C-alpha cells in the first residue's frame, strides 16, 4: 500500500514491565500504537482512562491520539465482530443458547458481543474448563443477567440441539480433539451461524462442515480485515485503500503464507518414470 511506504513501524515487546520505562517517551514519539490483541491485557495497565467497554474484555488493538493529544484505547475487533454477526445473520434467535470456544481476550470479546446482541445463556467450551472456574465470579459481575456454563469439549456431543451461534476463538489446527468434537455441530439448530476468529486462516474443518450442513458462516479473515482496516484508518486518516481491496490483499497474503516454506520447485518435468 503506497500510503504505508513512508510510515515507520517499530515492534516492541508487549509486556508492561518491559514497556513501562519507555512508555512516556513512546507516547511522545508515536502517531499511533498498534497492539497485538492476544497480548493487549499486558499493556492495558499502562493506559490511563480505560473505558469500561475495553476494561471488561481486556482487549484492545490500537491506541490512537486525538486532536488534543489524549491517548485512547480502542477495540475495533469488537466492532467488527458485532457488525459481522448482525450482517451475516440478522434473524438469529437470541433466546437460544450461544456457544463460545476459547479462553483468551477474543473469548471475552465474543462474550461481550453476544450479551449485547441479547443472548442470556452462553456455554463456554474448553478442553479443560477447570482452569477458568476462577473467572466465573468475574463473568457473573460483568454479565450479571447472563447464565454462563463451563463445558468440556467432550461434552459437546451430549448437548441438546439448543444453540443458534458458535463463535470459535481457538486455533483448531492446534486443538484437534476440540476440532473433531465441534464438527458434529449437533448443538446448533436451524440456519444458525458459525463464526471463526482465526484471522490468518481462510477455513478449517468446522467452517467447512457448517457450510456442508447449510449453516451460515463468518470467516476470521473477514473479521481480521475489517478490524485491521479500521485500526489503520484511526492512525492514518488519509488511508485510501477500501475495505474490499484491503480484504483481498489480506486473503492473498494468507494464501502466500500458507505455502510450505520447504516446498521446492521441480527441477524438470515430472514423469511417471521419475516418480
């Protein structure tokens, strides 16, 4: 993108103890600070005046400076997820159950969005739910009128056909057992929605199975493109690339990155004798 040619990007370690000594200087020298969402909880303690919508999800993707020089954290991924769900399936029955997989910041974002959309029963699916029981009190305080159940992934096949949405926030390539259990999709009824938040993947077995059985899907590459485009626009207002153009470039980047680096071009025509 030509607009980024003269922009200097500096990568820093996203841990509060490492950033604290240089934080003030960093704010003075920077036009904007892009945050890795997966580690944003490490940086939040350094930010003054965190809005509740950011504090409750412990996730941000950018710090941008207003005209008065004040710094504000924002989570454009939350906007992207909310808008993406409503556009992909505006008729979802929110009186049904919502299913979320994961344990990090994007899980919190998904929970916040689904509660805002009207879901009052959420099943949080994990490979080891015992690890997150300490968060139960936190969730009850934040989402006091919502029933939140912790499920083990092996219990998925025993669930009723009571859900209308699944939001997966885990890399299923690294969690095959969870992926296998999710692909049954026996817990989603009607023309429900399956959402994946893995922005660096174009598909996965759960998305493919959802398409096969006639469910609607919302891919992580789309959510990533929407959020990142807004991040760039917030710190580079003159950015001219459109969202569709940015999304296409992002998809092309994913496709190129997915080619194994160890692949070698054939030295000549491959014939049956050569093999």
